[in-house]
C-alpha cells in the first residue's frame, strides 16, 4: 500500500506546477516540474468509459481540449490522444504519473465523483492501484461515500465545501462526520482555515493564489495547496 506521510511537511502544487504560458494543468510536464522543485502535487482523477483511471479536472472536455462532451463517455485510448490546450501534452492516465513520480514526494489524489460515476466503485479502483505503489500518497474526495469506500490502511482525506457556499452548519456537519469516520485529514478552502484549525485535526487548505492569502493561512499552520505563487514561499 502507498506510504502514509506527514501532511504538513510538504507544499503541494495545485494540478502540478503549471503556468499559463507553460505546462498545462494536470499534465505530465507540470508534474515533472513539481517533482524537480521537490513539491508534492494535488491532482484530479476521473474514470474513462472503459474504467481506466485518468487525470483530468472538468466533467466536460471543452475547456482543456479541442474536443467537446462528457469526459466519462470517452474510452481511455481516445482520451490519451487529446491535447491539453495548445500544448503538446496529452490527457494522462494515472498509471503514467505513478510511473514517473518520485516515491519520496507525496501525491494528493482527488477523486472526482459526478455524472454516472459510482463513488464506491471508483474509490476502490483508485485504492487498488495505490495498493501496488510504494510511494507516498493519499486519496480524497468531496464525495463522503467515496472516502468511506477507501481502505483504512490508505491515507484518506475529506474535502469539505467552503462555508461561504455550503453554510457554516453544513461545513461543521460534514467535517464532523469525516472526523467520526476516522479520516486522516481535512481539505478545506483557504477561507475556512480558522474554522478547520479549531477542529484540531490535520488539514490542508486550497487553493492559495496570493501572498496575502498565504500569510493569512500561515497563522494556523496548515499544509498548503498553492498555484501561481513562488513555491519557496509555500514551503513549510
């Protein structure tokens, strides 16, 4: 099984170390850049139509590729042939990332669950692949059903919707259920840093995009998922 690790010992590049004029988000080039900088990465997993675990954020292909339509309706080989933006990078499979990622740097694997994706089945599929990988990794999702379906020997995180969207009561209830389930960490929006800190559990905040937001979060000593700021500033 993938190794557990100290969440707060690393900073995490959001969807890899990508740039508007460089490697695109969730690309192998962006992941290689993050690894070269000694960073962990947060990235997004989705199933293909033929049940291969792929790396892609959106439910639709339109924003990041020249194709259109629902991601999960396409077979893996077709998806692997789609260019990301105007780059030469293609939609990667999870297997490709695991094949290049250093075992001493952590992966935060976010499972996207929407459309017709079965939360438990997809979580079990991701966990099965991590069971064969010896590096540092954790799996997480907004789907509580998906997180509950992960094996207890895998490091598990629960993403919680921001309180400004869900309301404070729903935030507190979701976080409370996750802690009662024995999850290893919470993943919250940076605007909920103080609220998460009060719960006393390990947590990571997303997505920090400015030095001002970084400074505000630092007061509570969370792990940081960042984007488009100097990685040296985000380092613990």
